[in-house]
C-alpha cells in the first residue's frame, strides 16, 4: 500500500474545519484557472471585447438554442470566464480595469435577464460546464482589486445549482462525478459551506475504488457507460478531475487518504500512461471521441500534474513517459519489454523499445464502442479485434475522416458501405464469451472467437519480441458482402516496398493492386508485414478523401484528404472455413532488414477452428489457443486440456515445463492440463485452479515436472441433472419485515442462505428430476456455484437436508408454507464467492429412485459462532437455475456403472439478424439497429417482424422447438401469426440483412405455421415450430415473419438489446446421443476374479489403425488410472483375443474400462465393467468404513513389521507408515477430502489392498 507524504487522513466531518481551508482551496482553483499565459489571455480578451454588443451579448451566439451538442449559449459563460481571468490576472494589461469589470457585470446581467432561461437537451451543460464556468469566474472576481456585489454573486451562484444533483445518475457516475464535484467545491468555497464541501469530497473519495461497475477495474483499465473500455475520453476526464481535486485539497483537512491516492496512482501509471507510444495514445481507448479532430494525443500535461502529488518513488517512471510525450526523447526511450492483458475490458498492450501493439476485441461481458451525440457515426466495427500498430505513435493521427471504416486494422468483417446506427450509450454488447489472453508480463497470446455480423472467425495474436503472429481460421459467413481481414490501414508515411515469392523486391508507385498468393512481404512506415502462406491480398497506397462531418455531426464538412496505406486479405462472399496468417514486424526500416528477417524463428504449428498454435523456436516459447477441450501434439510434445483456454509453455521439451494459462470465457473453476514430452516417462498433469470473480480471465502460472501426478483421463458423469425448481425463502419479522414470510422469491437469479434473526433468515430449496436415471448409481454429487459470500463466511456451515414432500413449487414456496425436511445429509464449511462446491448426495438419490424419483434438498446456514456481529456477515448465495451460464446452475452429477436412458437436453439459437419493417410512408426505411421489434396490423402503418436463425450445428433429434421473444408491453389484447419466409429479399436473390431490409424488399412469407396471443403482463411469447422444423434443413438459414392480428401496437426485444435472456431465440429440446463406441469391432470386454487377481479379457472382430489398448481401473467408477498396455494388430479383419491380469487386488467391487488408441494418438473409451473380487484370506482388516476422522488397521499377530500406504483414486501414494511388531495401527484422516481411497498393507510376504471411503 502506498503512503503519500502530502496527504492527511481523509475523515470528512471528523474535526472542525479551518476557514483557511476554503481560502487555500479557492486559491488553488484560481491558480489552476490562471495557468494560461498573460499574452494569450490578453489576445483572447481583446477579440471578445471587439465583438461584444452594447447589450452585453455576442452576435454569433443563438441564445434560444437547446442543442444536444455544441450548445451555443454556453459560449456566453465561457467568454465571461475569459474576461474575468484577464481582469484578475496581475500580469494582464486588463488587470483591475474598471471598464472591463463593468462589461463583466453586464455580461452576467444579460444572462440573468434571458427569458426563457437558456437550456439544453443535454444534461451536461447545465450540470457541468455552466456551473464550472460560473465558479471559475466568481473565484477570479473574489481575487480581483474590486469585486462584484454580493447580490449579483448570489444570483450567479444560484445558476450553479440548476443541474443534476451529485447524488443521482448521471452526475454521480465516473468522470461525471468528478466534473460535478469540482463546481460543488467552488460553490462550497464561495459560500464557506462545510457540509457542501464534505459532500463533494466524500463522493469523490468514494469513487476512487477498484470496482466491477463503471470506473477503475482490478486490472487498471477503466470503464464508462456500462462495461465499455474508456481509458481516454471519460477516463481522461476522471484523471483530470481527481488530479485537480487532489491538488486543491492536499494538506487540508479534506485531503484524500493515502490508500485512495494509491489506487489512483496505480490506475494512472498502469492503465492511463501504459497504452501510449511517444506523444500519442491508442485510438482504441477513446470511445466515440475517436471521431473528434486531433484526438489521439497523450495528455502529457495531465500526467505532469499527477506526478507532482504522487510518490517520489514513481518520479522516474513519470519522467520517462513525459520526456517521450514531450518529444524530448524518442518513443523508445527507457521502454521496457512488457505484455499486459486487461482481462476486464478485452484489451491487450504489447510493448517493446521499438514499437507498441494494441489489440481490442469484444466479449459478451463488455459493450462495443458507442455512438452518441452524433459522434462515431461509422464506428460499427471498432471493437472486432482491432489493432494499433505504432512505431512513432502518429500512424493514425487524424486519419479517421478518410478511413475506410469497413477495413479497420485487425478486423475480419463484411465489407458494408452503409454503417448502421446503433442504440446510443454503451448498450451494444459483444456476442461471445471466449475473448481474452494469457500473459507472463513479457510475452502473451490473445484470442477472439468472433461470431457476429453473420460471420464467424477464430482470431488469435501471438506476441514475441520482433514479431506479432496473427492467425485466423474457421472464417465462415452468410453475409451478402465480401469478407475482408484488414492487416493495417494507416497514414502513408514512407514509400512502399514489396517482395514477391521469388524474392523480387520493388518499390510501388501510388495506386492499388492485388496479390494472388505471391506477396512475401511488404514494408511501409517502418513496419513490415510478412506472409508465410498464400492468400489473396490487396494493397493500396494512395490518397483517400472524407470529412470530419461524415463521422461526427458536429465536425467540419470541409473535404479532408490524406495519403493512406491499406493492406487486407480478400476472403470473398460467403467464405467457408477460410483462414489467414501474417506476421507484423514493427521497427523494420529497410528492404535489407526485411530480407534479413529470420522467419524460421516462427513455426505455425496449427491454424484450425479448434486449435491455433505458434512456437517461437529462438525463445523456446509455445503459445496455444484451445477453443474447446482437446489435445495437441507437435514435435513429440503433447498438451491436453479439459476446457477451452489459452496456454503458453516455456521449456516445453524439458523436465520442468513452465505453464501460463488463462480462461478467456472466464467461466472455468479449474482446468486440468496434461503434458507429455521425451523427458516424462508418462504424461504428467496439473489441476489448475483458475481465478474467480473480478480476477476471472487473468493468467495463472504453474510448473509440470516428473513429480507431478500422471495424467488421468477425466471421467465424465453418466448424467448431469439440472435443477427443475429452486427458490430461497425468507423469514418474517415484525413491522415492515413481516411480509417477507409470505413473499415468493422463486424468480430470483440467486439462492440465498443466512441465519441471523426473524425477518433476515434465508433458506434454500432445490428440486431435481431423477427419472432419467435408470439404475442405481455408484455416487451422486450436488454441485453449486457460490455467487457471493460475505466476509465471515468461514464462520458458518451449510447444512444439507432431504425433503420428502415434493409438492412445493418454485413460484409458490414461501417461508410460511415451506415443507419440513427429514434426514440431515451432512454439512460443510462456507466458502468464498466464485468457488464451486460439491456435496455427496448419493444416499438421498438412491433412496428417491425407489420412491417418486424426485429429489428435494433444503440448504440452511448454521453459524459456528455466537458473536452477533460475525453472524450478520455469514450470508451467501448460490447461482440459481435462472443463471444465463448453464455451468453455474445447480446440478446433480450421476456417476457409476449405470447407463441412463437418452436424456432430453435443451439448447438455443440466437437470431443472426432481426428487424421490423413499416408500410406506407416508412416503406423505404430500415429499423434493423433498434433495441426492439414492432408488430402492428394497421391499415395505414402495418409493421412486421423478420427474424433469421442460422441452424448450422443445431443438434439433431429435435423433439420440441419454439421461437421465444420477450413482449415489452403489458395488458395487450392482440395476437400474432408466424410464417416461414424466404431467406432472400423479394426484389433479388440476395440474402436479406437486418440493416438492409425494409417494407419494399421484405422477404416473401408463406402461410401461418404458428400463432400466439399476448400474455397478461410483459414476458415471454412462444411460437411452437416443432412440426415445421422437420422440413427445414439443419444446415440452413431459417427466416420467419411475425405479423400482428390487430391494430394494437406491440413490440418485442431485439438481438441488439443488452440483456441476452430477453433477445429473440429459437429454443429447443433434443435427445442425447448414445455412448461412444470403439473404432474396433469389440466382441466383448469382461473381467473375472481368479484367486488373488482379476483376469480381464476382450475380443475384436476387426481393427483399423489400432495402435494399442490401455486397461484402466477405478475404485469408484469415476477416476481411472492405467494399469497396463496391450499392443493391437493395426488394421485387420481377423478376430483377435486379448487378456491382461490385474494382480493389485482390491477387496470388493472394482471397475475397469478399455481405452483403444489409434496410431495418430486419438483414443476412444469402452463402457465400464465391474468385478467383485474374491477376498484373500482375511489376515488384515480396517475400520470404521466409511471413516471420517480416523482409520484403524488391524494386523493380527505381532510377528513382523508392516508397511501401510494410503493411495488415492488416481493411484498416487498420499501417506506411508512403517509399524514394528504391533497388532494395530491408525491414520489421522483430518486433512483428507471426502472420496474413495485404497490402503495397501504389506507384512512379511503378504500384501493386501482394501478400499475405504472417507466422509465428512
């Protein structure tokens, strides 16, 4: 924690504030406002006075304007501030000028006399700019030789209070808060109002926190207008506001505390300064501000201000950045190699002395770059894997009015030419969860599983010292436009040199040209581009023209031209499984350097839609993107993961492999990783616990060596049952809390447990349907994800009870009518948020299978302390079945030698396009970017809804399919008919798009196939299309039309709406597939207990590409480990018999399965068999079994020493005990987890193994 020497502990209201604090603060505000040189102020004042009219107005101001942007009346007050600055500046020629004072008073009185009073449709002006201009003016006049009257000052102060209060949105949010607080502080100083000053400082200090809402994130990025990256723009305003206020209050009794300034310092240095190159900052950080002229400069003056009050320990860090930004040193000055992934905002920065590379993608956790106030009109693709490639930093400075906005660097998108207008203010979220990257602080890799704009692509970036390797695969699209991947589009700063595949080097004249697989490399602006594989690449180096008004309605309409370098892959219209590969080589200054580049340092190991992998041969670094659980092998190194992830390996071929791993989807609690190389006798494994909560998505480091356990193929449960009902109930107290006892909370997204007092107690009920479990399982595990847990969670236990009365319902259960529980199943200590808990409910499941096959569970919090203050903080909640992430919902996992009947599973398909169309005067209008869809059967204004679904990859065996929409209105008396429609416009053979469809070209629709009526209240509307779906190919696009039956206005949420659960979807049920079968024709696989062993045998009728079999054993039918290998016969049609004897006998039931492995390393697992082994002569025994705290071992006579070993289900020895000539021994089981274990007893020539179970 930082301790800043300049601060005093911030404890508002804790002492009597000196009146000198007001003077000190207002003096600093005055000094800050007067930072402009006297010559500049004098020039500005002279100009303003020359146009000031006799009535003290300016002729160029429209005082009646209420404009949303560029509000003209505000200029009146800004100019008033400039006049006051001159009048109060001792070095100005206007200092103390009586005539100027009279004019200032006249300007004030003119404003006060305006009727109606000036106003704007934009809250910003009256809430921020107007009161700040007035505050600065009045503070200047307080420090002038002769001030204004108290009456006039009070009238102007009254104008400072006309905006939004600091206590409500949007004034209380992010940088808005610091802007509003500054004029609150001014007003407090002018009126010497301690309460007002306390309110402002308290609010600002409260904003200096690491949050998951808008503001500073745990990774030091910054969000505003929702979860939207905004380090510059609103982040810049936040830094400015905090730094201003910090300077104002430093050394006073209102000063910020050291811990607050420590958070702020971290953000400025690690989040605000970091993504800059030389005098410039990454355009990815500006939001809609990217469309403003001269945006893109790093704010060096602001950084200098922060340096002045931050710790001296950071002075050198600030100085290095300031000298680069001021141009006193080159952009490379004291830049250290660094790689930072900001997992909260899907953004990456890669630094080397010679360059910076920024990369921004978009997940469904974050909002796309916003439009609003007429700004960022063309920024439709401004988050889709966008790259900032900077050597000097100015490569994109003011390029934006001439940019081709369908070719933003790094993107793979349709080549649209008309840019849809999105809903304003950061409500347009990404569509996919798998977006993120891995980092070790110096190197890293990023991945983006794009699925938007009717286009999919797996995009990855691999960052090293001299190059960034960019790969794309699985590029598919049903969009009407051609798909392009843009390598770069930047200012043309040098000539362009290229080399073809035959190493012919040439310098290009300005123009454009295509390369059909014969471009080896290109060089421009000290950045090289290397193409290791063929592809259709276009290159343009010529003048492009545009205007600022084309991207910002307040910008100049004057034509702007600039020379632009543009390089892109052409994938064509409707590409299928297209790909690309290129290297970015920043810092290359000549053709000779490009020719000398050693491309053999890089090996692209694979580039597919499931795995992308690159190895840097010089550095010995492997970077692998797994888009799904799987296995990858190259050069005798094999990597296996059980979940999608990004992995970076160092020393991959050694006996000590360094593993960095991240989960871009931010949903995995653990990832199981296996690595096999020539230094490992077997594949070694690590179970890596992934960061949770706000840290989910960050990187984890571990090592895998020969001491790691052997890799065990994870055993999937035979069935996963999701809760069919869940709810928490709350007790009723007295007064206002009494109603809680009869309130139902079944629709809440969380399940809360708390034990405190009447009115505050909560308990949870969960119900499961066991009807698909057809035989007795070996075990059943309840799995819950902890959504949140209070600070004293370790001081309670969660108790689990069986409920035999299953008549309760999710929407009916309350505290007053909750069913009584019967059997206590056990308990466990409460644990932290983000963790997943598992509790053994085997006995309850088995018991309910013989009853009504319904399992109801009751979960209660039972504090382990009597301290009321601690008890009040033991509450927690689990994710309910309403959670949008299926992995977080309550589940029961069924394990064992049990073949469940095919389950009915559920899945859904989100629309790929949706829009509504209107008749008559609106027939040519498109409404595809709205957040809603309208249906209305009105003669002069008919409105119809069109939805498109991509059915590629939809599960087979569909049994129930419905189109679901969220109806917005309540109490409607109307209905709707749904028809299948053409996938093309009615006017052409071109597929319709949501941004192109209108009444005139709407797809032709057929007859009605489904109907629905409006629900009583806002909610889901369903259209059953099960029968119609059978005639539609599952590899096609489905378009439907929804038409209203009455002229009543009705609307639904569209796919552009921020909440995924309310977007239009095709939801359906399907039957699960059968168990996998072996590639060989397996006649039988059986086991028999023979004497002290188990003999396993199997026979094949035919084999193809069969390398060998591995026999795997388990004590619980869940966790298996290999006990032997038997070679196969490759490819044969002759029947073959095999056998293997297991001499490691375990008393009781043992489980086996057969793994068949092909020559290419792929494997398939057989069904599980069980064998009841014959016990040896009972020389030794153990007890109790099951055990919880202690296991006793009975060894019989005392004639010999004995060795005792406890072994887990993976075959790993956990404990060894040597005993000497004693009849009994014991093990303390306190630290052991619940589960099945083996104990091996060796005494003399006798060895016996017993299985036992630990319960807690």
